C-alpha cells in the first residue's frame, strides 16, 4: 500500500493556535492586570451563585452578568437541564449538591436562551433519536416541558420560545427535588431564579416569583430592590 494513501489529511490548526495565543495573552496581559484578584482566589473559592445554563457557545455567563472569576459556580449542559433527584444521579446532581452543601451558594440561577438547539431537538425528538441517541435520552429530562407547551398548541417561533421558557420552569421544579436544595430552601438560605437570555438583543427576562410570567429585567431589579428595603 502506498504510504500517501493512508495518510490522513492534515487538519487545520488555526483554531487551536488561536486558543494557545489567547492563553498567552491572558497570562501576560489580563492576568498581571488582575493579579490581586487571581492571587486572592489561589487557595479557595466562595462563589455566591450556582449558574446552570446551556453549553451553547453564545451563552457566556460571566460576560452576561459582568461577574469576576470566583463569583459564579457554573454548570453547563445541553439544554440547561437538571434531572430530578434520583432520576439520573450524575454530574449535574453532584454539582448541585456540592454547590449547596459545601460552597453554600445563596442563589441558583437556571438560564435558558433563545435559539436553543436542545429545545429545537426536543420539539422533534424522533428526528434526533437515531443519529444522537445520547442527546435524545438526555432531553427526556425536559419531556414534561414539551407536553405542557404542546397541549396549548402554539405555532411557529412562539412554540420554541414557549418551550424554552417552560423548560426553565421545569428545571427549577427538578431542583427542588434535590435534598440539599430542599433543605436550604426550607431554612431560607437559598433562592432559586429562572432566566431566559435573548442572544440577539443581549437581554435577560426573569421568571417572576409567581413562577408564571417572565418579567423584563428592569421590573425584576425593582422588585428585588423593594424587597431589600422593605
Ligand atoms: Zn441551548
């Protein structure tokens, strides 16, 4: 056999090179500029919030919330899903337990987003069952959101938006089934909040305390400020 026939084509390394150059810039520019912050974090973390969101590359929690390293304990997966306790004891359940029991986070935010590929997949699960069986199995943890939305028979883009919003509600309900979360909620040590991030507009809507309506950010801020001064 001719050697050249079995040679794989050389992959384009431009992306990897860009990543390494990015690290180089971080180490020699961003890091020295924030040396005090990074040094203060060297031996421990005390994040105030567990932030659960989608693995989507366009959703960047620290950038959206303008937070610093050390502020957010982040869990990302396909569709910002938290399996109900006992359903699937795995990485996500461990993250929740560790964040609440060991790190004692004071908030958990579940953040869905516009144009979510996972939620599009959930709208047509049979289409992905054959090609992506693992994704399809994972999305079963959001199946109840699909049935809620589809009983209302929404159409077009409204259906996807409704599903994205309902999935956040459902995952908040799943969170409450985790013993660590249930206990911290009962003790008043923890608050849960649902968000939907709009990629195109750079805006976040916040699920109101009634768990029904999504409020514009300004309203959510006002409510929280009023509670703080009450
Ligand atoms: Zn997504």
